[in-house]
C-alpha cells in the first residue's frame, strides 16, 4: 500500500471518529430538548387550564352566570383537547358532567354547592395527575441527561484514546523509516558499506530501502575491487619517494612519521631501528637537527649540515597537506579541506651554493681589477681636457666627453658589483653611530647638486626642526639616498622639482624622495628591488646595471630599516626608507 493511501485512510478514520462523536452528541441533546418541550407543552398547559377554571369558581357566586359559564367552558374544551396522562380523560369527563349541572343551575343551592365541590375535586384530580407526570418526566429527563453524560463521557474517552494513539503511533510510521535511513546514510559516509535497511512495508519506504541496499552492495564491491589498486599505488608512491635524491619526510596530523626515504635517514642520522609510525616527539629528544627542522616556521630555509665529513648546504621546504574532509557533515553537503599532516623536503644545494660563491668571488675580483684601469682612463681623460697639454677640435672634444660618460658609468657599475659581492658574502661592514638625519641629507644633496643644476631641476627639502638622531651607518645610508636622487634626476624632466622629506614617526625616521616622472606600472613595482631588474623604457637604452635598488634594500634592511615605493603611471614616484631613531634621543 502506498504512503499516500495510508495517509488518506488514517485521516479518514480520524474524520469518521469525530463525525460519530458529533452525531451522538447531537442525538442526546435533541432528546433532552424534546423531553423539556413535552413537559412545557402538555402538563404545564393543563395546570394553566385548571387554574383558570378554579379561579372562575372562586370568583363567581352560585349559580354561575352566563359569562362565567362561557369562560369555564372555553378552558374545559382546551383541557379536553390536551389529555396526555392515564386517568386524565375520566377525570375530565366527570368534570364536564359537573359543569353541565352548574351551568344549568338545576336543584337547590345546597345541591349546586355539592356539585361545585365535585367539580373542584375533579380539578384537583387532574392537577394531581399532571403534577405527578411532571415529576415523573423530570426524573426521566434527569436520568436521560445522566445517561447521555455517561455515554458522552465514554465516547469522549474512547475518541481521546483513539486520537492519542493515532498521534503517537502515526508520526512514528513516517519518522522511524526516515531515522533508519539517516543512520544508514551516516554509516555509509563512514565507509561502512555492510549496512543494510530492512523495511517490511511494500510502500515507498520499502523501495527506498531496496535502493539503499543496492547502493551499499555496489559501494562494497567498488571498495573491495579498489583495495588492490590502492595498495599498488601506495607501493608505487613509496618506491618513488625512496628513489628521490632529495631527503623527504612526511608527518601526519597526529605527529607520526608517515614516510621517510633513505636520503632523509642518512641526512638526519636515523639509520637505526624502525622510524615509520613513531611519534616525532620521541625522535626529537636525541636529534637536534630533526627538532630544528620540525620547529621551522619559515617556508624555505637554508641549512648547513656536515655530511660525510664535508659541509653541505640543504634548502628546507615544508608544505602542509590538505585532503577533502569526507567526515561528518552537519549541514547540507559541503566538502571542506582538512589538514592531513606536513611534508619536509631537504634539497641538497651545495653545488649551487659553491657556484654562487664562485660567481660572487669572480665578480668581486673582476670588479676590483677593472676599477684601477677605469680610474686611470678617467684620469687620462681629465688630462686630455687640460688646455695646457693641447687643444682639441670639436669632434675630438665630443669623443672625449662620450668616453668620460662611459667611463663614469663603468666605474659606477664596478662599484655596485663590489658592494653586491660584500652583501652576498655577508661581509658588509656597518659602522653604527648616532647621526643627525640632516647630515646624511646634506651629504647626498652635495653629491648630486651639479647633476641637478645641469638639468635645472630644483631640489626642495621638507622637514621639521629638531629632528632626532638616527642609529645608522652614514656612508651606506647616504649611498642609498644618493641612489634615490640619481634615479629621480634621471627620470625627471628639465626645470622640474624633486621633493626630499624627512619625517619622524614613532621610533622610525622616514626618508623619502618624490619626483614628477612618468611613474611605474603596478606590474613592475614588486620586482623593483630585485637584482638586475630594470623597468622597461619604451625601447630606450637602459642605463645602469639594475643593482642600485637591490643593494639599497640590503643596506637598509641590514640596519633594521625598511624600504618601499609608491608610484602610479603619470603621477610620478616616491621612494621611501626608514631607519631606527637613536635610543639616546628617544629616551631623552
């Protein structure tokens, strides 16, 4: 039977019960009403008639006059048509005989008085019969009311029990299969594919149970058929990890070793005993290197490890593993990711480190060796410009100026390469002293003043009085500010203005240089401080080596400062760097 049919039958049964109870109530109420009507209609009217006739006898002296006799006869006729009780007819007939004698006025006064007394006796008899009927009918009505109350109470109790049983059991008819289905779905979501539903009903729930069981059977078959494939894939992945040249370690969310290859065992000196499955806390106790790797918070870190008696460099990379969360879902179907552990990769970069050091040493050596002949060329050019040696024609003078420009650029490039080699080898020599920021500013402005005058560019300084001192290396900081100013002059138009600002904020002194050049596209701003990077200039020849800003960043960060830029196309650029304010000033 279909669920819809069962619902129709259930609600139809309820409707029938309510209808029967209502009909029974109406029947007994109608019966009580009829009893009351009979009492009012029959017996009460008879008492009214007899009372009127007695009143006429009391108020009219014998013999009866014609009017009194007429009124008496009217009431008697009404009573003759309202005989309802046993014996009432004989009493009314006797009353009629007595009334005839009284109305005819026959006999003496004593005889008429005797007839009157008989008439009064008949009236009392009629009244007694009706009063007895009223009492009897009232008792019957009361009994009927009591009976109706009992029957109605029993019917109401029966109806309540039926409705209560229906309200308790009928929802379970719908809810219990749904609850079983929900439990089955939860079991399936936890990969218990042996769960089955058993509904005996031949309705839609039975069809759902059959479909659910078929699904569980198919999933169980799929699970069993894929176990071998999964095991094969697992072995293949383990083989790939084992054959990797780099050291790799996997840790699950419970801090247990998932996998570790031979390279990692060798680097971490974990060659004894079984490692997979052990808790990392146990391995960290006697292995400082392993502890430092697991406690690493940076994404990439360079480690120096002594391996086979030689210093080797390893690049540490760590990645969190996220897998789909297929566990319990309290809301609508929503698959989120959850952490399944972490993978640590130690890549041997010793060869690259050695090549980088060789490159740095080569650059430093070449730059140092080139600096001397370039300086000699520059001195020779200066002598050629001396009129005491001899004059040159216009073409010769132009060639000498070009050679001087190229020589100055080469000398600047070699100086930047030497600075870069110091940065890369960690040989930056910083001399921290408390110094007034105006001193650094004056040093930088004097260095570029001649270049600014040649382009008719105005250098405007914006600063407040009594600026605190900064803790900095004067030479390196001035080099950075000179680089900012040189770049601003290079990209500024003639007769424009460059604004240099000094501003103290919190515990930092902020230096900034603002130009009115073309500005920098957003896509190049992130790479502006990378080494050898230069912003494209629409096919124009690039000047410089692309190292100035990179070296400036290293110099500022080495002094615990920060460097950044704000720029937009067509709005010019502002380069900033900040340095810590000297403690002697901040405390005073």
